[in-house]
C-alpha cells in the first residue's frame, strides 16, 4: 500500500473501505502460562478482556510489542491472522462474520489482503465468539 495500514483507521482510509471491514489481529498473553492468544476483531470494535479470559479459562493481558515479535514473528501493526511462526489459539469476534468483505494485515504495516469471513474462519481455524465490548 502507498500509505500506512498500521491502525484500523489508517487501513480503512488507504483501502477506501469502512473501518468495520478491517481485521485487527490482537495478541494477548495468558497470565498463567505466558502463551500467546490471538483475537481477530473488527477494526471498529474493542475486545472485552473479561470475555476473552472466560473463554480461554485463564486471565489474559495485552501482549507487549516485544512479546508479539518474539512469539509470532511480526511487528504490531502488521500482525496477520495467519502465518505465525508457531500455532496460536485464535478467537474470532462474531461481528466480523456479519460482513461480506474483510481486509487483514499481511505481515507488515503497509500490506493487506482481502478475504471473506468464511475464508477467515477456515484459514485460522479460530472459534467464533462474542468478544466485543458493549455487546
């Protein structure tokens, strides 16, 4: 992309789509095992950590940029929903499943790829759940 796609708003502006169509790949850290957990959510929503903790069965916290790079091999702002250096448990917020077209980071803050919700579920092997705050 000619401009940054680092944030959901940047990506939507550069692509020319709605911010809701942007796939945010957010990495959390299990506090009991120090393992990564990936949440794939709409660019227009915020993840409810209490809901995620209940689904995971352990408290989670936001992962640091260093943790993300070390564990998954990508920098914040370019984390894709697939292609990580290790398998990572993945949760997909249901709001994404209501859309026709999605745009996800492709490994760098300047690259994205287009996919459908069905392709996202199939490629990630993720479990769909209600993870958005206020929903």
